[in-house]
C-alpha cells in the first residue's frame, strides 16, 4: 500500500521541463565538440606565401595566407620569434580586403601576379594598416594574410637545423593566442612561415643577410 504523502516528492514530468533537459543536453554536446576550437586555436596554412629581405638592415619579411581554426573567434596576441631573431612588426588582415586593395576583382592569375610583384619590393601597404597590427581579433574560418618582419640577430642560431615540428612550440616561431574565455595558448606557425625554415634560410643566404 502506497503512502499518498510521498506522492508530492516525486517530480512531475512537464513539457517545459523536458524541453529544457533536451536543450541542455544538446548544448553540452555542442560545447564538447567546439571546446578544442575555443580553447586551442590553430592556424592552417593554405599553401601560399612569399618573402623578401634586406641585407643592409638584416631583415626578412614573410607573408603567408592561412585559415584560423577557432570558434567563434580569438585574438592573435603576438608572434614570438625563434632564437637568433626578433620580431619588428606583425600584421594580420582578411585576405579579401588586402587583395581588393591591390587589384580589385581581377582574375586569380592577375591577383597572384600582383601579389608577387608586391613581394618583390615590399609587402602591401594595405596589409600594414594600423587596424591589422597585432594583437588582432580574428574570426574562425576567415582567410587571413599574415605578415611578419624579422630582424636576424644571430645567423648561426637562425640557420641551425630545426627540430621536427609538433603540436608544441620548440625552436620555431609561434603564435600566442588569447581565447574568448580569456585564456592563453600557443601554436606553431607553418614551418615555411618563419625565418628558420629551409626556404627562409636559403633566402637569407641568397639575399646576403647570412653567410
């Protein structure tokens, strides 16, 4: 025989309560799936880049395009240089904005040619706009163009063989991020996006920056 006084202690199922539980469960799944993108932003190289340098002031300017994997966005706080170098300036701009400033809506071949012409002299002024200087907030999935000017302080260190690239910064340049939650994290730039990659080392020697 049941005790009617205990009936009031049993929670009553309601449509509103069920909806809240379903929404909470879905939200938990979304957050679990998105947490790596929220807590650990990454930058994926899209395969295009260029560099130029000047022997007289021992600088190497590297420009490359990449896509941030982050949700919903994050701040690229700074580029930390590898041993033997330091950063003179760093910028990040939406690629579409920079390309439009250079050549408008021309065909892809023309855009690529103008980009290369710009890199043969100096990287585009549109990229160096104050609003693009780091720290810079970026959105996930947006094509970005990054430019970093490195000063070469020690050629022996800068041109030394590099350790294999992995998930943690070693002796490569790396990006320091600030997430939407206020936490910080670091990730390597693409290997050819720094002054110590094999392509950059060859360029340093060809330009006369390093022996």
